[in-house]
C-alpha cells in the first residue's frame, strides 16, 4: 500500500519524524497552488518549492516528484511513498490522496490545492493548540517523577548517611526495589494518560476535503466517493476499514441531493465543523489530563518519595543512636 503509515526503530527514523513535525504543510501546498496557477508544471513546481523551503522533508518530497516525473510515474504515488512515517507524515499522505483524486477525476489541480491548503492550515493550528495545551501537564508529570531522586539528593546534602542505608543494608535494597517499581509504574501510568489525551484522528475532516476535490473534477457523487475512498486507503492507510469521516461525507451528499445545494460547499462546511469539534475535544482532554495526573502522584510517586528518602533517613538516624 503506497505511503501507508509506518514506524522505524532506528535513530534516523525518529529524527526524521521530529523534523517533519516542524513543517507547516499548508505553506508548501499554498506555494504549489500559486506556481501551478502561473503555469509551472507540477514536478517543476515541487522542485522550486523544495529549493525555496530548504527543509529536509520538503526537499525529499521534491526529489521524489522529480524522479517520478522522469520515470513517468504518478506524482501522488511518489508523494505517498516519500512522506515521513508516523503521525508527522499524515498531512503529506493526505496531500498525496488529494493529488491522486485530482489526477484521476480531472479536477483542476491549482484551485483544489489552494482550498486544501486552507484545510491543512486549520489542522496545523489545531495541532499547535494541542501541543500548547499539553505542555503544562507534561511538564508537571516530569517534575512529579523527579521527586523521589530529588528527595534522596536532599537527604545526602543534609549530611545523612542514607547512601549507606540504601546500598549497604537489606532494608535499603528493599526500599530501592519498592521505589523503583513505584516510579516505573508512575511513568507508565503517566504516559498512558498523556497518550489518551492526544487526538486519535490526526486529520479530522480532511477526507471530506478529498471528496470535494473529486467532485470538482465533475465526477458523479457515487463515483467521487469510490475514488476518494480508494485514494485515501492507498495513501493515508487504514487497511480495508472505511475512512473515519465517510459517514459524514455520505450524509452531506444526501443533504445536497435532497436540498439541491452545492455538495462541495456542504462537504467543506462539514470538514470545518469536524476540525472545530476536534480542537475543542483536544483542549478538554488536556484540561482533564491536568487533573488526572494527580492519581499517579498520590498512588505511586509520593509513596516512592517516602520509601527512598524518608525511610532511609529514619533508619540512618536510628543506626546512629543507641536505639539501633
């Protein structure tokens, strides 16, 4: 499946994903639309845009398009294959799906890309809102997880021989084992809470935009849905499952058929509504996360702090008196 999402275990794949997260795909698509409107060939437009951007991800996409044009292959196929892996590459794979739909349906590429850039801009802004909203809870989680080591360092700084108790006695080893287990459990719990707060759909409403591109090429409504679904599954992924917004696309087309309204306008309106809902849901999830992080703090981190800092301190004090 061309351009399907993938993962890499090496450092280069991780670095590429991080670089991809810094790219605003909407700006690149907007520039492509301007060049195509001016009469520049698609492959040449990608070359100019990648050279001007200078970003590794955009340069890789431009190079892939140049190679595809030289070999006579569709540019959409090259875009999907060259898109970065993971969630960071989903906007580019969405672009590949829209490009493929435009090629197959004969939709005017420049206007389609111009409208698609608006959708990508909304998605980029929504992702930035989510990052900002989650920044506070994530920082709080890091600070909370650092409490047990900080407590140990504080005890050592005060001159108590907790190091000998922890490393030289059986109770100390038991304290270290219990504290390590609690901190590890808190880390896993915190990561699970953060993952649950992140949006499940990285491209809310974008499938509706792809269907609108198919309609712009003059395709029949049923044919537009088939073409959009096929290109979406080829480039964005999902196996044989229907795209998340396929039901809303069908509902928008049914409404347009009954009311005699422009279907593309209804599709784009539904896409905008999906993005607004996704942004609101992400903000609400981030606010809940700030409250939920109290649970691993109370259940795991604070007991670990007591076990690794307070208990060895008490044992050290007892061992230094006649009571031991």
